[in-house]
């Protein structure tokens, strides 16, 4: 079982707000992500005896840690354009009251919830008006990196490679995680060189990202949803739209520089070479070509940045990926092709939730201190660790839960 160290610090609460321990938000340009912890009452250990009966974990330095709480980390996302659905979900689950109170206590201080992403600013008033909660803003990059580090260190089989229909989980050695390049493909793309906990630099990015795929795809195919566009791309063939090396060389490879006849010479280039209108192209072929163009481009820029800083590992996150085999394969092939096999593309199981997990962790390192404080724990723990027991498969769209235990020193 993997553990992550963490020191409990006193709550510093300048606004006299009540912190909610188990809910955090990442409200991006396209999607609003919610991460929340639900505890399992049966497993709450509320006495010395209970604690000692539970199996202690021996750490490498010889100290022992005891489980004090079991529960689930839950992941959920909403389209930002439908932010009301997100508000409604939080309200219906009473997440902002800690999940167990019927309503806000009259006269009580407003509840503060950790939030990151631009929407934490844009929708601050809406959350205050509708739910009476204050969004306590955390920096987007800090959260992204903290979330990625946490998931990579703690969650078994979080990272995997994907190439040629082969998915392979990567065993991360915690002592050999850094440095790496984190490429977050959200609406836009951010590339961050990560060298350790809180040690990172945003080294590059591109505006041609997930928002471009969805926006341009919508204009070109009249798709009504992102999932519909992805579905179309499954069925399409980019050869109908892209100009290939073979189209230029009469079906032959350009072998002198290692380009096969099927390599794309110009994305969408075929559309100029004949007298056809947009309606004459199949929407699925357009969707496929677009997905390939954007994924290739991101893969190439990522590789160049990895090369710039001598990084061998590139972790891709963000909801553009959506565990889509073709997207992952294209990114992997691009990294593999340009690096001549030197660099490796890896993907994260909780791809789109990095920022939300980071915000969750920022509340008091583990976001669970209040929960413990609210319970009858005879001996207040001085240190908490967070261990993942298993991942509960959820919807195919990536919303799922992680069963986990909180350990106290
Ligand atoms: P952001 O924080 O910028 O919203 P995300 O990591 O949430 O970034 O990724 C947003 C991108 O994910 C979108 O631009 C789109 O390409 C893709 N995406 C995946 N699922 C959906 C969906 N259901 N609706 C809209 N976009 C989606």
C-alpha cells in the first residue's frame, strides 16, 4: 500500500469561515470538476482500543501509522456552461454542509470551499448567492501539480502507456518520479516541468487544445455534444481529408527522410485539392482528421519541451483525452516518433481531475482534518497519511470513486 506523508497544521482561518473538509472544485473553461470525500461510518475508529485493534502500518523510518477513517474519494464533472447542474448536485448532496446536515444553521458563518480554475473567480458570486458558500481560491498551477504528484505517488496503477492498442500500467517508483513534464490538455494546453513537491515551472503551452477540438469540431460537423464528436472520430478515416505523403508522391514513400506514404503531409490538405464543398466530406472523417491534427501537434510540442529540459517522461492529463484510444495512440506515436523512442508518453487514470484533487489536498493537506476534529477521537493525530485501497469503476466518462483509508501517526 502506498502512503503519502503529511503534517497536520492548525487551521488558519482569517475570515472566520467554517471549512468543509470533503469538497473541492476546479471550474475550468469547459468543465467543472468536483472531488468530494464521503466517509464510511462503520469504519470510523473512535477510541484508543479501536485504533490499536486496527492494523498499523509500519513506515520506512520505523514509525507506525494507524487507520482512523475509511471512506471514498468521489469524482464528478459538469459542463461549465451548465454550472447550474453543478450547483444543483452540490445542493442535493448537501456537500457544502458536510453531507449530513439538513440545512445551513441560521446566523452561522459562511462555509468556505476550496476552488481552483478561472471559474472560481467567475462564479464566486453565484456560489455565494445560490449556496451561501465562499469559494476559497487556490492557484491553478499549484493545484494541477499537487494533484498529479499525489495521484502518481499514491494511487496504484494511476499511470499507463498506450500505444498500438496496448495499454500497460507503469509502476511508479516514488523515489524516481521527478523530474517529469506534465502536459495538461484542457480547453488550452499547459506544459509544466515538475521537479518535486511544489517545485515546478510552466515552460510552454498552446492555445490549440481541447477547446479547439470541440469548438472547431462543432462548427465543422454540427455535432451537439463532445461525446458525439468523439464517437464520430471513432468511425472516421482521416485519409479522406488529410493530404498524405503518398498523395504527393504518387502512392510512394518518401523513404530518404523516413516518411511513409501514409504519413500526413498536410492536415486537411486534401480539402484544397478537389472541387468539393464541406458537405461533400463525411463528418466522421473531418472529426478524425481534426482529432489527429490536434493530438499530433500537442505530442510534438510536448516532445520538444521534454527535449529542451532533458525530460524522459511526459505525463498527459486533462479531459481532452477522455481515455480515448485514438487520442492516446496519436500522442504516444508523436512522442515516440520525434524522440526516436527516447521519451515516453504516459497517461493518468484521473486525467481531468488533477486540479480538483490538488485543491482538495490544499485544504489541510488532506482535507480531512475537520472531519476528524468533528469526531470523538481521543488522541488527536499529529500526522495523517492517505492510502488508496482500491478504485471503484464508475461511468465510462471517467467519473469514479477511490476507496481509501486515512492513517494517523
Ligand atoms: P478545463 O479546465 O479547461 O475545462 P478540462 O481538463 O476539463 O479543462 O478539459 C476540457 C476539454 O475536455 C474540453 O475542451 C473538451 O475538449 C474535453 N471534454 C471532454 N469531455 C467533455 C464534455 N463532456 N463536454 C465538453 N468538453 C469535454
